[in-house]
C-alpha cells in the first residue's frame, strides 16, 4: 500500500513540476519585449509593448519592409504571435496557420490547412472570424471553426494532437483564441445565437486529454 501511495505521490509531483515549468517558460517569454507570445501580450491583457524603437518622433518615417497576404478576405480579428524569429499568422475560415521567417522577409516556413466541413459557415457569428492562436510548450494551439482544438508543432507545423470540443451540427462553433494557463489550454464554445449551452473546456497541453469542463 505504501508503494502505491508513494508512486501516486511521485506522479502528482511530476505533473505539478511540469505545470510550473510550462507556466514559468511562457511567462519568461512574455516578459521579453522582442517576443509576442500571447494574443494580448501578457496574462493581464494589457496589449502593451516595452519596445521603444518606434516613438512619436520617428513614426512618420516608417516604410513598408515586406508584406504577406493570407488570401482570405473575411474578418481577421486576431493578431499574429512572435516566438523567436518566427511569426505565426492565422486566418478566418478555413483557419489556415502560417509560420513566417522574420529573417527572410516573411518566407513561409510551414502552412497548416485544416479540412473542415463548410456547412459550419452559416452557423458562425459574426462572420467566419477566428480570434487567434496560442503558444506554449513548443506548440501552436488553434481552435477551428468546427470546434476542433489542434496542437501544432511550432517548428514543423505537424499535428501533435487534436480533439473535437463540440458539434457543429448542433449549432456549436469555435471562434475564440485558446488561452494557456500552466499545463492546460482553455477554449470556449460559440453558438449562443442557436440556444447552445455555453462551456469552457480545459485540455492537457501535452496530450490533449480533457481535464475539466464548466458550463455557463
């Protein structure tokens, strides 16, 4: 019995240790002004950058260095993320994700193109928007329109894991930006216009297992 309890205790300590490391690593990146690893810049959602290269004196001298088009003409409501020398850009439906090389005029390093049923489009409100991707533990997290939460390898774009959070056929859709807290990634469901009961789900960032779900 003692061995079982000891093994359980060690397992809990290991999980807690990973959660602390994951949280600390993301917070450290967020404190670096050269990075933009969260949609709002930090957990306080300040959208504030400490960079000082652009100011009220020289802003009028700015010129275009390079441009990139996603090819999607619907509403782009989320901003890009910057992790190291890579910028991660996402689109409204079909929710394509691009990794761009900031040292090479935005050259595409990889592209993720999800296959989704276009029948989800009519139930999306308002427009086919997507409010952003999230980053943690070397992964890019995307909540697709069809409610699929997918974790992509930030270096290669390959799918690490994916999970269906809802059912588009019941009026449920995904438009929000995932939110990472410690070792969990949180997403909410859209569809209040169709009488959908709302919820927030928390998934383990390592393997995508559902940890908990809270209904509104």
